[in-house]
C-alpha cells in the first residue's frame, strides 16, 4: 500500500543535542510537509517542500531545518533542541501545494531530556 | 489563524449517527472545507472534503449549507473506533490551518 512512513516513532534526545527525524513516502507526491503538534494542541505547519523548493512558514524558528534529497525522503533537523521542542512531529504529502489532499504519516514523538 | 469554530467535545452512542458541526462564516468562494480526524497518538487521517455540494464517501457524509458558512460531518453508524479528535479545516492557499477540533467520544 502507498503510504507515508516516519522513523523512528519515538525519539529521545538531550537538551542541545542535534536530532534528525525522517519521513519517506511511496505515493510519489511532489509536496512534503512538516508539522509540529505539542501536547493537547492542533498541528502547526513548520515548512514544506514543493519538489526541491523549500517554503518556510514565517514563524518557524531558525532552530528547525529541513532537507529533501530526493522525491521519496524528507528530513527534519533540530539543531539545538530545547525543552519546548518536545512534541509530535508529523510529516504529510500531497501531489501539489494548492489543490490536493494532504496525507499524514503516523508521527514521531520527540522527548527532550 | 484557523477560520473554523467547533464545539470542543461531543458524545455519541455506539451505532447511532454522529453529527459534528463546524462554523466557517468567513470562508471565501474558492476555499474548500476539509475534515480530518486524529486518533490518540496517531497522525491525522483524511476523511472527506467539499466546496459547495454535499459529499459522501465510505467513511462519512459532508453537508455544506447553501451560504457555505457552516457544515456538518456525519458518521452514519458510529463505532468505538471512531473515538477521536475531528478537525474541520478551511484550506487557505493550499495550507491546512488546524483549529482545536471536536473530541468525539463514542460510548457503548
């Protein structure tokens, strides 16, 4: 089945230690999104890639970066995680950024110690 | 900011229809209404979307009022596995801006 895969499902890191979360897709979609969802809150868009074009949301902290080496994979890098970055990180994909449905992966829950 | 308002919580008896309301009074003419749900600790799951007409698929029905200022998601025969947070979202410029959603509890 075509799907969005996130690894690992649970990640623990230390305060200030860089961490990378990964997302892969078998849908061959052009757009990949990263959302942050803190406890008891709604998901919030951080940024997205449309093919190789990176689109950052205005209020996304510089501490968050992303890479998309090919169509199938996209990475979220947190350069110096703080306690406030503990959250569920959700990856989603769609065929185009304007008019298509987004499909979400299961998420990676990040704990910062 | 999200363009939708939903009740924070609702209960539904198992086997009955669950009707989840959503207000989106500032929706523009070309903006779609999307519904997703999120079961605890999982990623949001797409349910249905629509522009003007009512829509139905294997999961649910979406009823949009003629003035498009509100909509209702209908789960025709709710089961315990439908317990989740349901998000009504107006897609703006391709972006999904989530509101707080409705926590639906389906009870035996």
